C-alpha cells in the first residue's frame, strides 16, 4: 500500500514538474528567439544593418514572429527577392516566446493563454508582397498581389494605379485617401501620396508642393521619417533635370540611412 502511495506521489510530482517546465521552459526556441531578436534590433540601432539582417534571418523568427522591420529593411536595401522569401516563410503568429521578458508567473499565464488560443496569421502576405514589388518597380506584379490582399489601402492604391498610368482608378482611390485623412491632424501620408500622384502626371509644381508639405519638422540627427519624401523629391528633381537638388536629397537620405539602395542607385545614375 505504502509503495503504491509513494509511486502515486512520485507520479504527481513528475507531472507537476512537467507542467512547470512546459510553462516556463527557458530552453524553448520561442523564448530564446526573444534574446536573438533583441540582439538584432540593438545591431540595427547601432547602424549595423548587415548584422541585423543576418540575425533576424533565423527559422523561428521568420516562421512565427512576422518580422515587419526585417521585411522593410530588406526592401529598402534593395534585397527584394530576400524580402519576398522572408514574407513567404511566415506560417503563423506565435507570441508566447516574448513571455521570456516577464517574471515566471507572468510567463506561465502567457503560455497558458497561447495554448488555448487558435493561432491565426496576422500578416497579410499579399499586402507585403505588393509593397515589395511596388518598391522594386514591378507595378504589374504589385497589382497582382494587391488584388489578393485582405485589406487594401486607398492611399497605396493611388500610388500603384498612377504608376501604372491608370489615372481613372487612381482618382477614385485618391478621394478615399483624402476622406481617410480629412479629420487627422497629421497628413504626411496623404501629402506624400498626392506628391507621387502628380509626379506620375508630370505636374511637377503640384508634386513639389505636396512633397514639401509632407516633410515633418523633427530635427533629431538620426530621424529617418522624412526619407521616403526625400527619395521622391530626389526623383522629382532628377526628372526635372535639376541634378544638384536631386543629389542634395539623395545625400540627405544617406546621412541617416547609408544602406538605402534607391539613394545610392539614384546618385550613380546622376553621375552618368
């Protein structure tokens, strides 16, 4: 009888240990990936983009964590095929790996919630693939993916269809884009969108006006928020044969983001 009681107690203890180990297991790849990605983002903050990309390109991050910053970084550095591969590597979002940053009790609660949750993708792959191909300049492919997207952006559609020369569709989406920003104080995206739109129509004065309105006044040395506008202004002035101004804006981008593929490529073309 005593032997059976001891065996039962040992079994209960083992089950308890198993449950605890499951809940707070520090060796789980999900938990370990938190530290990996933290290391990657520290490298990014230090300006070491190559290390950031190398570290983030690990199976766990790509498969489960939907690394938007990696998708964007690969795109902005001109690694378009790698960016698409990274998006396509995503399977489903699993966030309990980030519970490692909490104390054991909080981690256990987070893990339990993850166990009972039905994991659903939080990434619209078609949206990201459309953005990547748009940045690449393959507008037909971008349109193909965009039409499959779960939630299309009116402002993105303005740029996409105007780049394709379909101004009827671009005009329709421009109205929706303006409506979306009508009550917002910050209209940076709207102004940048309209700037791009008028560039495609070769109405350069209007394009210049809207692009300059989209520039924010933040003065931080490493602020990159205006780079998308600077790239468009550089392209605008290049189209206007004002190489001096085009060079100025490309160099502004490279001051805060020396890895910018478009800025480096633009400068190369200006020298030819």
